[in-house]
């Protein structure tokens, strides 16, 4: 498979045994001398990119394909004597896994600063999952994978988590006034956060299939303050509050050893299922959604999966790179954007917080470190 044999033609194919590989290069190490007439088989859930002499020449969809290079068995080896029997005509194939990769976790490693209208400046921790899928294989390989032999979800999860957490901070600062309104808005927040970070993913040829927020929680001391506030709101006077504290002490005593503790624990045990049944209801997840039809991102018409250009509006579907300024699809050797004139090599600069000098992602609205508006 893409090795430097002298006579035989290659039969090139790839199977993902781990279920985590986004990209697999053949050969895995170094470059190959894929010969004229090599046969490549691409499965339904895959795409393949053929690199020849260092450039992406073609992207292939499902089926069996014949590769055409200038490497001819035996004859090429004779002609490569000046290069130590190594042909200078290098060729590699990158297989891209086009399936949906579900259940990738995201979460705040450190609490994120957030200004609450009722509690003041607090720090929140958030956790959730998201699903990704490669939409533009050539753009993905050129922008993220590079020359790596194997590229897995573990290699990209840390970066995607950083992007998600940064945009989460901006989104929370713009749309949430107090954490007391959070429980009823998880679905809306998930949809809004997904739209906020979709552009960051598409810059690398990735699609954000789904995103879920599982929890948004303040630190333990803030949770205790919220609990005390809710208790004071329920009871009219201090005497009733003291009675409640006594009941709580009995609950603590029921957890101790001995017959009295066992009796109290049994009574509390009968009450707990009814109290928490409603609180721990979850929405079933893990079901892979049915694949959506391929639509042109410009005119939204249904088009063939292997189309290089949209037959309705002419939009370029096979993306080699995109403008970092306006997102316009660019030809393979473009130096400037065809739409805005922005230099292709110039990347957007990070945003520095004026208060704590922490660097944030481009176009960030709030600082990830101190929560101040940038």
C-alpha cells in the first residue's frame, strides 16, 4: 500500500479499526512512489485526496479509482539512479473519515468569569458534548492535518474545546443576565452556542453536527449562598428557619451508625426516590441522526455528493483554502482573496484584554480570564 516496491502496482485502501481516526495517510511514514495504474478503493463513509509532487491534485468519492503518476515499474527505478534509486516523483493518498464523530466532550478547565445581575461577579463551570464531521476534506488536510500520518479525534479535541469555551463565555455575557434563569434555557443556549462557533469550525473544513450543554454550575460556595437565599425566601421568620435546620440535623444523624441512625436513614431512603425522580430525568442521547442531503452552502440546492461545483450557481464545492477575513473559497494557488483582497497568508490576530492582558481568540467579546468586555 504505497510502499517503494519495484515491480508490483499498489492496491490502496483503508479501514478505521479504532473508530477515532479522522485522517489516515498512505504511506504513514515518509512519502511514497505510487505507480501508474495503482488501484484505490474508497468506501461510502470515506473520501480520498491524492497528493502528487507535494500538491493536492484530486479528491475522490466512493468507488474504485485508477491513479495516474509518472512512476512506471522498473523503468522509474533505472531513471532514478542520480537520486540513489529513489524516485523524485513523490505521491501520497490521504483517506478522510466522513462519518459523524459523536460524544466529543467539551468543558471549562478553570471556572469562567461571568457578571451576574443578582450575585455580582461569579465564576461558572460548564460541560457538554458535541458531534463533528469533516465537510471539506481538502481544506481540512491543508489547514489542520498537514503531513501527519495519522490524525485522530484526540489530536483536535483540545483545540476544539478551547474554541468552544471561549465562544461560550462571549455567548453567556451577551444573552444571560443571572444564573437563576439557566435551568429553563439549556436547549436555547445549546442552539445559540452552536451557531456562535460554527464559523470557527468551518474555517478548517469541519461541520458542527450537534452541541449539547449538560451542566452550568457555579463554585460550591456560590451554590451554598443560593441554597441559603432560597431557604430564606420559603420561611417567614427565623423560628421556622431554625426548625428547618433541626430537621436537616436529623437527616445528618440518620447517616450515622447505630439503630437510631438506621431507622432515620430508612425513612429518608423511602422519600428520596420521589424527590429526585423528576430532577434526574435526562433526554436520551447517543442516537446518530440520519445524514442530511448535501446542499450547496450558497444557493441551498440539493447537489450530487461528488460535485466539484454547484450546477445551479457555480459555487466551488471542493475547497482547498478559505479567506480568513471573509470566508470566501479560494483557488489552490491564490495569494489574495478574490472577494475582499485580503492576503491569504495573513491570519487574524488574537485579541488582548485591556485589563489583564490575556490573549483571546479573534473577535472575542469577553475575556476568558477576568470576564471584562474587550
